[in-house]
C-alpha cells in the first residue's frame, strides 16, 4: 500500500491542518510510513513566520529528495504560495498545495504518480469537512476558521492563507460534542483571529457559550485573539463561562503607538492595557478559581524601532505583568509591507532587547506564580518528563511537575495538586487526588 509521512513546522493551525491531512490520506488508502525516507508521499506543513522556520524547509526538502528521490514531495502551509520559495527549490517539489485545496490532493498526486491509487471516496468540497486524525487522546484542536483579513505589516499569513473564512457554529458544536463524548478533556478552538468569528447571528462569545453548555467535564481554550476585536461581551463571557480556562493569549507586538501604527495593528498600547484590566476584573467579578493569566507575543527590533520606543514596550511589560510572552526578533518576510522597510536594528541590538524583555518577563511571571504557593489546583496531565515525573497544565496554562503519584497511567486525567514550589515558568507539587 502506498504510504505517507507528514512533517509539521510552526503553529497550532499547522498541527491541526496536518491532523486533517493524515485522515484524508488514510481515507484514500495510504498508510503512515515509519519516517520521511520510507514514504511514497512526503508532506511538509510549513511556516513562514520566521526566516529560521523557512530555512528548515530548504534543508529538509534537499535531504529527503537526496535519500528518497522517488517520493512525491508536497509543500503545504504558509510557504505553499510563495514564488521566491518556489524559485529556491527548482524541480524538488512535486506539489505546492494551499491547505484549502486539500480535497483535490489525491487528484494532484495521481497526476505526478499515476501508480499511487486512491480508494473511491465521496467528493469533499471543503477541507474542514475532513474529519481529523487526532494525535492526542485527551486534547483536541478544533479549527473554527482559517485565514486573516488584518494584514499586519510584518505578517505573511493573509497572503499564505487568504481571507478569513469561518465554519458554521453548528458544524463546530457537532465536532466538539463528538470529542467530549469520546472522552476529550481539553478543546482548543483555533483560528488566526477567533474574535472575528461569525456564523449567522452568532459571534465568538455566543460560540463559547454554546460549547460551555455541552454537558461533560472538559476545559475550553482558544487562540489567537486580536486586541482590536476583543469585545466587552467576550470579556464578560470569559469571566462567566466556567469551562473556559483562566487564560487569555493575545499578541501585543509592541508597547509603542507609533510602532503599532507601522505594524498596522490598529490599537494603542493604552487600549491593550485597558483590555487586560477588564479581563482581570471579569475574572474577579465572577470569582474564578484562578487569576486570569495573560500571555502575549511581541516583536523586538521592528524597522525604525528606537531605544525610546523599545522602552515603551519594556514599560508596558512592567505594567501588565505578563505570565508568559513569546518574544521574537524581527525578521523581514518576503511579500509583506514591512519587507520594503529598512531592517535597521542590528542583530546584536535585537538580541539585547529580547534579553531585556525576557528579564522583565521572568520577574513578573515569578511574582504571578507566587499566588499558587500552597494552593491545590486542578492539572490536566500530559505525560512524563525525562526524570520520570508526571507533568501537565493548570487551567491558567502553567506547567506543573507532579510528585507523589502511585501507579497507573495519568495521561489525560485531571489531578489535584498541592503546589509547594514556584518558579518563573513552572510550578511543582504533590498529587492529592486524581479523577477522570
Ligand atoms: S492578525 Fe496580523 S499577525 Fe495575526 S495572522 Fe493576521 S496579519 Fe498575521
């Protein structure tokens, strides 16, 4: 039987798309190969957010084609429609596949390798219609839409994934109900901008409410959120709906208004701070078990970012006191508006700015984590670390190392853990109870 292998680079969306790709290929009669060198069909689900992610793709394609020259090489994800990437891989890639063209993939494979036969399958019009092959037995990504209309000046996503398109609330709820009935404990709703979700008269807050109403003991997470689209209705829903976890991730990108404008983010640093204040207040108002954790993405060294502008970001970090931040050094991405701007902050300076923000983050994360000392918190167990200890996440997305568990497989179980040690990015404690 023909075989396939998928290599995933990048974000949750790529991971989720790859789960649908795997299921699609298996429905067509392909089987999973041991590795990329043994597969008839190799798919790279690519990311174009940073140069390093892109460089990985060049290395992988060359290596795979050298060791497995007969494989059908397919590139999907964010690099699939980039003319400059195509030029750098002449004759090495058989199919460039925008992810929304997944239902046509088998026809395209047959064009390049007619001997790879597919089963007769019913025609699929929409890639969201492909049921995913979930990699985890307890935590599932559920895409609610794809694409982005925002065109932040540094970002390739709107070019790579096209305009926003959302699934119907009915289809999403049906998928979530099925997952909960199969025992899934964590539902992660994903889209480039979940706050723009619309299905008839329903917005994202309505969708959260409907999912919250599904019977069962499960947690709801969501990502990503754009600060310009977070409504008061959504903030209230986050506080009020108890299955929605006490964690909001939304990218600030900069703490300086001029840089935010150059990034085409369409909000001010003050607006972002007001949102954080309201989100935290909403958590307190509805007496949530844990303080709402706020995490973010930020870029240092955007073209023209002066020392004073960077200091505004440092100030914002000190004011907000993030629980976690994913700090990136700016790198120009081909085809974007900022690609035309002069990348004038040196690499060394970007590194210095990253380090400064990281130090502030370590302090604020540690200060926030002190809340947890001696508290008993629910943890969804994910696996064992190298030291053989169980670990998992709290509802507020804190990683917890768990000691004192006796026997049995805890993966996918909830554990109640009494926290005895807190660090900046991790907590640890002893298990006091576990439940399914
Ligand atoms: S909101 Fe901005 S950063 Fe996020 S995917 Fe859209 S364009 Fe990219």
